[in-house]
């Protein structure tokens, strides 16, 4: 049993990314659909992933965790609070589930709630925002179920697959999170 389960839910747990996760992390997001849903354009080399992991250990403005299944400890994705602004108590959150077989099962929503609880309850954040591309309607619905509110649309903000796509800005405030989950 792993000792580095930082945040634990019923079906998933979140843990830090370690040097021995390089192989897993390198291959996790090469799926064509995952790259499209996240708007990932760059092809990463193994050396770049190694450097990314090393940099994240020293980055005080971000918390990057792997999403793992409780029953098998399999890594199925990652989640990050990033661009943490301690003065205004704001951050951006991003999440990716690496394989279609793990999507649409509620794992991402559970991981999102765990990370929001950490952000609002431990880091004392006031506001957490995210962007979701308009063609990712399933994710937008999931974020709304978690408690995010649509704030606006950045028109044609992403060029991907020969077309421009809107980016939807969503956020959740600490009081909204507490009203929904800490009654």
C-alpha cells in the first residue's frame, strides 16, 4: 500500500509526481482525443518530461498531483492547481484523464472535489478558475455539477485541427464550495 496518498477519496486518491513516474507520465497523454480535449499541441520528449517533473518539485505556485485508482493504484491522470496567487488567493485548476476507459466514470469529478477541498481548506484560496473548450461539452457539464459557474467566453481563443474554438471561463468561490460540500 502506498504511503504517499496525499488526498484520498472513495474511488481515487491523489499523490505527488515522483521521478519514477516519468515513464507513466510520458505515455499518459499521447491519446489523440485527450490531446484534443486539453488543447495540447506540443509533442513532448522524454527529456522534456524529466525536466518538467524536476521543475514542478521547485514550483511554489503550483500543486501537481497524479490521479490514481484506490483499488489498483493505477495512475489514470493528473490534476494541478497552478498560477497560485497568494495575495489575491486565486488559482487556476486543470485536470486530464489519460484513457477513454477511465473517462465518464466520475473519477475526474472526485479528483476535482479533492483538489478543491485542498485548495480552499488547506491553501486558503478564495477563487479557483478553469478554462474548457466549447467542444468539450461533457467536461463543461461535469464542472458545473462540481459547482463551477460560467463567467464568460473567450471567443475563438484556440486554434486546433484547422479551426478556431471558443474557450469557456468558469470559476468557483470558496463559499460556494463550502455551501455545496460542507453542510
